C-alpha cells in the first residue's frame, strides 16, 4: 500500500541569508559607528577587503545588501558629511549577520504541481515542494525545492541552489478599515482608543495612514494612548501582517526564501499547507494557510501566489480562526470556500465561508477513535479530489506522543459525511525516522495525486523529510 522512496531532503547549514544585525541601543550604535569612522582609509580598505573575501561568494549581491543596512543605521551618524562608499560598506557590515535558515531542521513539507510544465517528459509532472526550515532561535521560514515525478512513478529532485535570498516586504499597501475593526473585535481588543484611531482612517488605508492616526489621537489625549499600548501595538501588528514580497524572475526556485517579515511572524512562519485552487471560472491560484508565531501568540495567515515569484500575505478572520493547521479545499463546495481545521486542539472540523479571509461556520467532522490517535486528530494538508470522494491524509497522536499518519474519505458532494477511514496507521515512524528534534513523529503538510498514486512528502521527527508513494486503490480497500 505504501512505498518509501530513497529520497531524503536534509537540512543544509551552508544555505545562509544576510539579515540586519541591530542588537544595540542608540548610544551603542553611535559608538560602533564612531569607532569605524576613526579608522584610516587604508585600514577601512583592508578590513572591507577581508569582509568581502569571506562573504561575497556566499550571496547573490553582498555589497548591495550591506549598503542597505548602512542606510538603516545612517541616522546615528554624528555628522551630515557622507563617508566614502567603502566606509559606508564597512559600517554596514558591522550591522549585518548571516542566518543559517536550515541549521536545525527542514521538515513539514507540502507538494503541488509546478506552474511551469514546459519541457517535462510526456506522462511526467514537475512539482514544487515547500518545507519549513528552522534556524537559530528556532525561527521558521518557508523554503522550496522542485523535481519531476516520472510516468513510472520514479522521482528526481533538482539540486538545491547554494545561494538563498529573501526580498524586502512591500508593507505600505492598502488595507480595509472594516477588516481591521472586525479583527480587533474578534481579538477582544476594540475599545475607545481603537475606535478613535479608526475614525481618522479612510476606508482603505496604509501603514503610514495608521501611524498618522495614532499620532493624532496621542496629540489630542496623551493619557488615552499611554493606557492603550497593547491596542496600539496590535493595530500596528495587524496592518504589517498584510504585506507582499516579490522575487526576481531569474532567481532559481530553491534560492527563494519566505522569511518572517511582520511582527506577527517575528518567531516564525510555520507549517504552510499549499494547494492549487481552481475557481469556478477555471482560474488557477496557489494558496497556503500557515501559522504566524510572534513568540507570544499565533495568528492564522493566508498566502497567495500565481507564480511563486509574487506573494501576498493576509491575516485570516472569523470565529473559526482559533487554532493551527487550516487546510483549504482545492475548489469551492456548493459555492463556498471550504477548509479543514481544528477548533479545540483535539478534533477535526470542516469550516465554510463566502470570503476566503473570513471563517465563521464550523462543523464537527472527525474525532479521535483509534488507539494510535486518541490524543488528537488533524489534517496533513488539503483534501485531494479522487473519483471516490475527497481523500484526506490525517495525523493522529497516540501514546508517548507518537505521531502517525492515517487517511479518511469524505463524500464528494457533502464532505461532512465520512464514508471511509483507515483503522490502522498509513505511515508510522520506523527505526530510521524516530530520532530527531521531536522524536517519534511523522508529519506532512500536503500531498498530491498522480497516476493512481498519492505522492506523500513527510517529515521525520521534525528534522528532515522523505517522500512516500501510496497506492490509492489499495488504501481505499483497507478503509472501513
């Protein structure tokens, strides 16, 4: 029924990105800059040469990135006189660091058809695999791999690009005031302060508009602002949680990294469940529901892209947005968006919506029933439409917090009806998979049907990832 391939996707510590390094306060920043300014031009040239010798061959455009970091710290210069470009670069280097995004783990994969199927052999399919990468500080980001499933069900993976990069976010885009007010109400943060700020916002506002509105309220009543730091910070977080990023089109897929960009994602982008969604008009869009982790609270988010170059991120809203692990159906059901999710950290629910960003109607779907899943049950990605119905790969937690994968079949027209379910695990951690960052775990964020099989990428104990191939008919024959 299930065949483990020999493919293993392991974390690579040498894949590093350049990040700003601003650990100091204003006084310390000024001291660091002053020390660099005291160097002679000869010393600057020599030290910059050493920096570029060690780091320029590890990134696409080291100098441009370091120079951008100088511009961020330029405000702490003690004079308006511009230093030489070499000195600017050296100052920028002192406020720059490398981040090894896969240093701890590369796991929780999902898989979708690639938008570019040119030059793929007949009967084969090019795919994109997303993975959760964890680096220093347990910060999670999204990285990608691609490959081809051949007509004989063999799989080849493209070699990962050694260079990796992440673009700057386009944060100051327009946002809906109504969505902001609805989310504040949902989070039980709406009060006189948020109402006053909202009154100064246009129907469609930007982050700059919000900043001006907060400043205006402060000027009118400083006491009101001081008492509402949390509300102010939450409004700022919500507006920055809706943003866009765009990669250059000549950048290899495996070089693209979606790194946390907003305050809500400060500690990570977790478990993105990608799906290729087809609208009623036949338009194709890739979505991924993921969890933003600020270090204090989780925020369910939605990612949207057509080409894996331009990405849009949105905050999800509604009474049914209160747990991790949402997975979108690849098409509407009876004219509504549908998604699988948890509501209580234990059972699986089906939720519907007229708006992909608002989820309010949830229906109990699946409870833990068998010994291997009696702690909780959840999805392992979006449902897959097959001739017999909606096939859902599930995960269950059993004794010793052991994670196994199962499967359930839902009715094609009414997915609230369960018409088949595996009594025993489809996949459980074997002796080669049980050791890792979190032992005794197999887990997936999305699989794909191909040629009568399920292509199932999965994580091994939150460390590395593998790919299994499941025979659909054999699996269905074992369902009860």
